[in-house]
């Protein structure tokens, strides 16, 4: 029985690790949820088998206790990792990952810019297709190329906040000063105060969600991504995006990478016409995120004290919506 038990424990462990890995490789929400459940069941089964094995040894009950503790900590850690990394799950605070499914609209969103060569090229392609995009800009990049962000705003595209440094550690800071710092950079350089925030790499914590809401902002995830930062084939990238999109989708693309203004994003620039033609063929209209979600794209002022109360937030909403709609209509 012992070898069979050991094999079962190893199989369950492998299944749990495999489910987590597959979770990170797909952007299909139903599949990710199924993999989450499968991974948790496999992890619990692995712990149960390991505890049962230890109990048969002379080391019990101390070893069994250690194994149980390690197993429980492992399962909790797995759950935390999945919740923190998902652009769709709301375990760690509210975030939107799509708009209404009953309208033929999608939002094309572009992260990590502004980029010296790609951002305005993408904007020009959007304009040529009578479309507007949403650009989640990185504060440090805005400070380097404020002219690009200003040109996007003047052209009727929407600007969102995508942190100041876009690194791999600040998301763990409970104060999450990155958000305010980026908001200040964007506000100082352009005069607008984004209402939408997207967490770098989609990684978020309950503390971050609290800070976002304290600023009167909305955390925006996505439900369509094709890993465009890795793609080298514009047509293949476009095919993936178009095939995954459905009514209400928030599509995640990258006009920059990690706020590096000089990185080469030619592949996305070349993919854009195929993406826009493909969406048109499926009768999906690309609109700004504020239009898709029917909520303000900008705050009236960047001063967080003015938007912390419900009364203040409700007061600025109609003005901001009207300003957003006017801006889009004028283009
Ligand atoms: Zn990013």
C-alpha cells in the first residue's frame, strides 16, 4: 500500500502544480476557474495522502502535524497567488474585466507606454479606423515623453494610470504610493486625472484595491490577452486577439514594455490593422473604456480628498461623463 500511496501523493502534487501552470498560460476565464478548482482539489488530496503516509510511520504524530501545517500553508499560498495574479477574479478587491455582454462593443487597451515610436503610430491607425483606444500609461514614461501623452488626449484617446515605476515589487507595498505618484505625474504633465487604474502584470492585493478606491478610481483588468509582448508574428497575434474577443471584452495589448519608452513594439503596430479589420468583420466596435463601461474616464480633480466621500464622487460623475462624451464626439 505504501508505494501506491506515495505514487498517489506525487500524482496529486503534479496535478496541482500542472493546474497552476496551465492557469498562467490561458486567458479564458471559464478555463482558469476550472483549473483553480482542480488545482485546489489536487493540492488538498496531495496533503491528505501525505498525512496518511506519515501517520503510518514511526514519526507520528509530530511529523503528521508538520505535514498538515505545510500543506495548509501551501494551499493558502496557492489561493493567494491565484487571487493576486488574476485580471478577472475579485477575491482581493473589486476590478472590472469586461463590459456589458449584450452590446457589440469592445475596448482596446494599451499598457506600459508612452512609447517613442509605437504609441502615436497606433493612435493614427485607430483614427484611420474611426476608433479610439485607452492607454494605461506608466508615470515615469509620461515624465520622459509627456508630449506623446498630451497628443493622445488631444486626439480623443483615454488615459489610464498604470503605476509610476511598473516594477515587480511595489505592488506588495500596503500603502501603494505608486498610484498617487503616477496620478501626480499624469496630472502635472497633462492636466487630466485618470479614473481607471490597471495593476502592473495584473498583480494586486486588498491593500492596493483599498488605495485605488480611496482615490475614487476603478481597477481595470481584462478578459482578452494574447501575450502580445512575446509575439513576433503580427497576423498570428491579430488572429488570436480577434478570435478571443466577444461583446464587452476588454482587450489587453502593449504599446510599451515596463515603461521603457524606447522599446521596439513594431509587431503590435503591424498587427493593429489586422486586429481592427478582424473586429469589424465580427461586428465588434472598439470604444474607449469609459464608453464601454458607461462611467467617467477622468476625475474632476486629482486631489484624493475631494473624491473620498460618496457625495463628492457622485457629484463629479455627471460632469466627467459629459466631458468624456463631448471629447469623443468632437473627434
Ligand atoms: Zn504593464
